[in-house]
C-alpha cells in the first residue's frame, strides 16, 4: 500500500542506513585507534584486564630501571674488588721479598705503605649514586647491612602485589668498616664473645728437673665454644725460645673432632683441636709437647722435666672474621721472620676473603643480568597478551570498512529511490 502520510520504504531504507553508519563509525574508530576494545563499553571484562596489565607493565618497566641501577652498583664494586685483590697480591710479594736476609726492610715498607693507601682509596672511591659497598660504617644511625635491588613485580590471583628483591650482604663485601667493633675484610675482627678463656703466660715456664715438666694453661673456660666459618683463635707458642704461630679455625675444629658444626663441647674436645693445630704449626707432639684437657681446662706440657725446657703462650687473640690485624697496620721495618710469616698468612687469608667477595658480586651481577633479560621478555609477552585481547585486526577491519562503505552508498541510493515514490504520486495530480 502506498501512503501519502507514511513512506514505509523510505523509513526502512533510513533505518538500514542508520545501522550501517553506526557500524561504519565503529569500524573507522577501530582503524584510527588500532583498538578493538578501546573503552569499557566495548567489552568491560577485556578492558579491565588490559588496563590492569598495562599498569603492571609500567611497574615492570620501573623494575627494569632498578635492575639497571643495581647492575651499575655491582659493576663498580666488582671493579674495585678486583683492584683490591691485585694490591693484596703486591703486598704479599713484598712481604715474601722482605724474608730474604740482608734486604732493606725500610724501603720495602715504603712500597707497602703506598699499596696500603691505594687500598683505602680504592674502597672509598667505589661509590655509585651515593652508595658504597666496600667502605661502610655499620655503627651509623639507621644502618642496614643488606642492600636490596628491586628485581621483580608480580600480582597474585587475589589482586595482591608482591615486590621481589636481590639482597646483597655488605658484611660479605665491605673491605673497611668504620665500626671498630666489627671490621671489614681487610681489618681485624672483633674479639669473640666466648673464646674458651684463651690464656697468655707473661714469662716462659720451665720444669724443675725433679719430675715436674714445664706446663702452661692454654684455655681455662672451655664450654660450648663455637667457631663459625670466619672465626679464628690464634696464639704464639714459644717452645725453648722458638715462637710459632698457631691458628684454630672452624676447619681445624671439624678436622679434629670429625664434625661439621665447629662446636667444641669441653676441655677434652679442645685438647684434640689444639693437638691438630700444633701439628699444623710444625710441632712434633711425640718429642716436643703433650696436650691434655680436663673439664673446661686445656694444658700444654713439655715431654720432659728438664729445667732447660721452657714453654710460653703469648700474643693470644681471637677474631670473628679470621683477621688479627688491619692491612693498614702492616709495618715490617723491624719485623722478625715470625712476624713476617704472620703477615704473609694474614694477607693470604684476606686475599681469599676478597676473592670470595668478588665471586659473590659476580654471582649477583649474573643474576641481575638474567633477571633483566627475563623482565624484558616478560614485558613483551604481556604486551602481546594485551594485544590479543583489545587490538583490532586491521585486515579484517579494512575489509569490513570497504563493505560498509558500499552498504552506505547503497543505503543512500535506496533512500533516494524510496523518496522518489512520493514524487511520482504528486506528479499524478499536476
């Protein structure tokens, strides 16, 4: 039915054209923005996920920056640590040279003094962005002995956020510590809280030649003494005028007792440990001395009762980092051969600790590099995941655009034809 009041064909054509225009507008927006889901109204679930993951990716970008900062700090510390190891090797070489009879120890000491100053300079200059891992002050207010490098960002199923870190213990890297109660790797460690009552004898003790041999008390309070990996006890044992340095470490304890915890329960155990330490120092326990332990006491006794046989314990000391002197305290100007040996042993121990610290820093650097690579790959993966949720398929949208443009044109033509019917009816009345 044809009506003058209602052009059904035109209304249908107009509705179709309106729908086509709406679809065309959506397609054009997708092409212009590149997004299939640009707002929450497009797809609330996908938009919410994409928005959250974009936020997480920004956080991961910050983590990546933090890892770069941490890598730079480790590089600086590692470079300085390597130089410190080289300087310790130079000092050790000079100490060995000083053992040669007839050398001018004063001149050698002047060279050692330069290396000592250089060591302090290396540690002080190993600073990046105001942070120094080689020269510290553990007594400072608010001190934190663990440096944290932000390494990861993650979100739990419940929406909680977790920040992961790579921790660096400065006690394992510090060459110098301004806190005199602690000491760095190149400084004397503080005295152990429980040293078993390590003794000194002011004067050598001699036998009386009448059945009473020379005897000295070495420990008088042995009760659950524990030596950790860096702990050490040391004393100079003087036997008939000859002094030799004796060291007791956790390795000595475990070797003597067949354990792995460094624990010395009583005097009997300590006596076994001292026997091993004396043998390590070169004493013949068959012909020289015997060691006995009773209760909490350890005694060293000469094997004969000759009045000519004398024993003494001097320079006894304890350390919780294995060092009994600062590297800067070395002065060989008037050093004896025994003192030179002690300096060489100490420098060797320091060099071993510095090598271990450098290895630790190298491991941290490797972990940071691996984490940086992982974070970068993770960010790319998240970007791809977001794209799969909200990105428009440009090939499909381009094809759809062309189709909708054709539909639009056809719609316009259909509307024009529908409107022409009214004009035809009007012509009948002319």
